[in-house]
């Protein structure tokens, strides 16, 4: 009997001709995300399934795999010889492991690919079910809505058994749908927005605008900490771009109309992020904005902000309210870091009475006193690239 992990993956299956590309990408990402774990780990694809074999560190491996996009379920499984006694033993062991939680009903589901096996699938399910009932207490069969579902697959050389799977993050393999720049601040929203894009297979390039001394080094550390959490979902590492933003911010404060400070600042961020992203083969920008949250998040402001960039700007949080975003942040693991009280840049420069319905031509007029191109070019030259690793 051999312990191994069976990987269930969903959406990839329906990608038609691209299926193999997606599977290979998923396996590559799995290998990368497990590369830091010691001991021999084998990952292979067979019969449209992916298996992971390892000598030890099962828990850490499972933990990592549960954060690999594209995986729907991680199932601790057993591989046994084509011998019904072995099948029974493995089945009982798997069920007993699941019994630690208060579950009372079970069901056996069998698929027999090898038609030479001495029982058919109905017989296997029935006999194995009866064996489990005889060897456990307080357990009954429920074929419609069981607490534990035991799957048995009789294949040509071996049989495979697995019980309830542990949930994966689902989505599509990271990198299978291109790359985008993520405007990442220290707040609650943008890390969640980035995670949602990652879930759709989009690799992200975090970009943070740093305004020392108005924002402290701790604020930057906070963004790097958030990136470390996101890196857990990105095979273990991410490259963060830190853009020196003080000169631009100061110039805006001195030379632009006060009511338009925020929208002009956001346009500068957008323009710089677009440049960095396209220099790195990215095709879109992601922000944590959600309509109506603050003055800069009206449709009018977003229009004016978008007008400076050619790339599409995606806002994955558009349909969520703050409580839903917080809930997601907690699940992802960014929330505790996001609520640490270090100011992010904009809080120092928020005008008392910001324009909530800016008009593009007034904003462009308001930017005329700024040497926009020069400021942007200088900032991009001084971008700091920091590679962060997941803990
Ligand atoms: P968050 O919780 O993500 O900080 P927020 O609700 O505080 O968002 P804003 O401060 O208006 O909203 O920022 C809107 C979006 O602009 C952020 O979600 C982020 O994508 C981007 N952004 C804001 N400040 C920065 C910054 N200093 N560096 C990079 N991106 C930023
Ligand atoms: Mg913010």
C-alpha cells in the first residue's frame, strides 16, 4: 500500500485543445511551489489525473498545494495492488481517518476501468461498504448526501482509493492567462484585487508608490509583507516594484489645483504603472478600487484616471462591498497585515474638498504646470526591484 496525493482540477478540463498546455502549466507551478520542501517529491500525470508522491512532509505539501491556482481538490489517496483484500484495508483506513470529525454517514463510489477485475463496480461498492460497516461504529450509509465519500478506482495495474478531498483555491493555473501590473498599496483592497486576478491565471507584477518621508519605511515593509502573502499563491516568490513618488507628489501639491490633487496623483500612478507593466510584457493593470468607496472612486474620477492609460484597467472588486472584501482578505491571509496602522501615502495629501466629478479637460489643464513626462521618466529610472519569498 502506498500513500500519495491525488489532485483534482476542474476548469482546465474544459479548455479543449489547450488542455495539455494548461495541465503542463499546472504541473510546472506545483513543482515550483513544492521546490522548497526537502525530500524527493514526484509529480506526474496519468489517465487525466495528477499524482504527487513523497516520502514525508505530507502536511506541508498539502498545505502548499491548497494554494496552487487550478487545483480544485487535494485528496490524500492510497495506491494498492489489484487485490480486493488490499482494497478493503485501504478503504477502511481512509474512512477511519475521516472519522475524527463528527461525521456519521458514508458512501462508496467505484469506477472500474479494468474489466478483468473479479467484481464489478456495484459489487465492489457493496462489499467494501459492508466491510466498513462491520469494522466501525456509529456509521451508516447515505448514498444521497454522505458526510464521507470514499472513491475507489480500479485501474489496469493498480487500484486507487481516496476519501473527502481538501479544498483547493480553484481558478486557472497562474501565468496561463498572461501578466498584469497590480497597483498594490498597504490597504485591505488591492491585495484582494490582485489575488482575484491571480485566480484567473493572471501573473501579477506588484507596483507600490512610496512617498518617503511622508510615509515611513514601515509602510513599505507592510506592502512587502502583503506581497509575501500573495507569493504563497505564486509558487513562492514575487518581484515588487517600488516607485519613488515623493518628487511627483510634492510637485503636484505645489503646482496643481487643490481640488484635483487626488485625481492627478492617481493619473501619474496609472501612467507609471502602465509603463512598468508594458516594459515587462504585461497587458493590463489591476487596482483595488470599488465604485463609490471614496471621492476618487466615482465613475467620473475613474474615467479621468483611465484616460491617461492605453491599457485596460481591471477592478476585480467592483461588485463587492467592504465587508465582503474583508472576508476575502481574511481567507487569503492578507487582512491582519493590511490593518496594521501605517499610513499609506495618500492620507497626507487628501484635499479637504476633492472634486468628485472631475472633467478631463480641466484636469489636463491642471497638469500643465507639471513637467509630467520628465517627472515620470525620472521616477521610472529609480524604481527599486525587490524579490520577496513566501514564508
Ligand atoms: P486599498 O485598500 O487597496 O489601499 P483604498 O480603498 O484605500 O484601497 P485608495 O487609497 O483610493 O483606495 O486607492 C485605490 C487603489 O489605488 C488601491 O486599491 C490601489 O490599487 C491603488 N493605490 C493607492 N495608493 C497606492 C500606492 N501608494 N501604491 C500603489 N497603488 C496604490
Ligand atoms: Mg489605500
